[in-house]
C-alpha cells in the first residue's frame, strides 16, 4: 500500500526513539496493527507473509479463534490469582496436558513460569537441588536466554551478553554435533562431547546437561543420528539430569509435540515456552516427578507464573493441535518448503545447506566456491536477502553463530500458496545477489 516502512510506521518510529531504550531494537521498522493466521498488517495497511511467528511463538497462527475465545472468556472470570496463594484449575490442566504429551510414560510434574529463560533457570535450579551438584553443561552454538545465568549459558556474546557481566559461574560449554561442518557421525560427535565433560568438568560435579534437540538461534542444527541418545545414556549412567530445551522446537513445531520424539529421546526434564500459549506469556518445566519434587515447598513459583489467562490460552492451543491435525500440517509445510529450498540450493551455490524438521527449516549461506572446502560463512548474503524480502512483504528471521543462516518459523496456519509466494520473493532476491 505504501513504501516500506510507510509514513505511519515512520512517525511511530520517531516517537519510539525518544522513549524506548536503544537496547530493545527491532529488526523491522514497521509497526503492526493486526494479524491473523500467517499474515501481519502494519499501520499503513501493508500486508506481510510472516515466516517468523514472533520467533516461533504464534505456532498455531496469529489470533487463533480458539485462543482468542478462551483468553477473552478467562479475562472476564479471573485475570490473576497467584497459584501458590489461591490456586485455580487451569494451571492443573496445563500440567496434565504437559505430562501427557512430553516424552516418557513415567510420572511427571510441572511448574509454570513466564518465559523461556525463566524455565531454563528453574530447570537448572531443580537439577542442582536434586543432584546436590553445582556444575552445568551446555553445547556450543546454544542460546538459552537473557537472564544472568542464561547469558552465561549462551554460546554467542554479541548481542546477548556483551558488557553485561559478571555472569554466573560453573557453566561449561561442550562441543556439539554440527554435521554440515564437522562431518562426524553421531557416535563420534558424542564421544567428543563426553570426553570434554569427563575431562574438563567431571561427571561427579555435573548437575545437568542442557541441550536443544534442534538448536534455535544457533542455526537449526539437526544433530547426527544417535548423538543425543548417546549423551542421554551417559547422563543416566553418571546421575546427570538431562534437560531438553524445547522452548523453540516444542509444541508441534517440528511435526511432533516435542522435537525429542524424532530422536527417540526421553529427557529427564523438558522446557517449554514460546508456542505453548498462542502468543500469551507462559513457560514450563516438566519432568520426572522425583526430580521435580526435589525442590522444597515454596522453592518454586513467581508472581505471574501460570497466569489464568495464559493457561486458558495454552489449553486452547493443545485443543487446536489435536482438532486441526497440526502435527500433520507441520509435515505438510516441511514437504512444501524444504522441496522449494532444495530447488533453490541446486540453483544458487551460495546456499550451502538446507536442514530442519516440520515448520523449523533453515538455509545456511556460504561464500561462492567454498561449499565443499572451507564453507566460509556468508552473512552479507543473508542480510541482503532479509532486507529484500522485508521490502517485498515477507518477514524472514536470521540466525546462526556467524549470522549466515535464514531460519523459517512459519505458523502451522500458513498455506502452500503463501509459502510459494514467499519463496518467489526469496528467489528474486537470490537472483539479484
């Protein structure tokens, strides 16, 4: 409808620069007026195909009818109760649903909090209490949040941790499985990780290993077959709590409720957030009852954790996944999107790798002529592609330790027609590079 960004967005942006902290920067200088399904509409009336979903939050689609109805109804009944003072049924129901849908058929319990980083913090806290140990291990290229502990757990300092220290201690970064770059089998990569943990950390001091089954900010790395299973087996043998950070990969995103299921992985604790409540703030730690119950009464909680409106929305999300066969929709999206991206890879040699599962797909870009040698990161191509797409009505997210990955996180409501439309814009951008 207008140039991108339009005049109304520009006017709001000018106001923003005077009152909003510079650190809360936005990737796209448009201001959204409303959204539904996979489409955003800005204040100037421009429509955008949203392939980011608020970084994986609106997994079942913007303003899903069931979520809107459930949240609206709950707002009129109870907006806040503080579960640890005056509890309510919605919290209990979400815990029941998580117990039923996270991997493993053992007894499970849940604590609800507000956001992903808070779930990570609580998962680590519970593991430390259960084991009586202090050390925490994470994997290279990981992202776990922006709190003090989680900044120490992140692989990349800029922009998440630079200048914000000192950080929490006893955090150890172990090598990960990155098949496109390391060329290792799952067994080989696991042996390397375990050797690091045993020699550098020491299993006797290690409370937990926190791993994203498919890394998010790191670039959607899908580990080699058998890698995660070997790590879990080692953790079980050594009494280390295995924590799956499914904040970005969970809640039907990959065609399973949780990405761990693709690998036959049964974590001790599972962390949920982002897509769990259809856009409302909610996160969870779910795991083996004996581990979750290690925390003493009053040791877990928070003012807004498991808010009644958010839990009502989360129940509606679980219902939508079942009623709408959204696990199947994630697989449909993978078939359509991955096929198109592999076609582009064959045409444009700067696309070094296409990977991912369900509606969690990535393209990694390399410098021309380096795909089969050094695979040098090509962040400039990613920046140019993202800019062109934005100016032509497609919201794309970048990722990767070196900024050379485009990650696709469309909602499960996106149609094949919209996917093909967006790919057309991407192909045009690639042709111009």
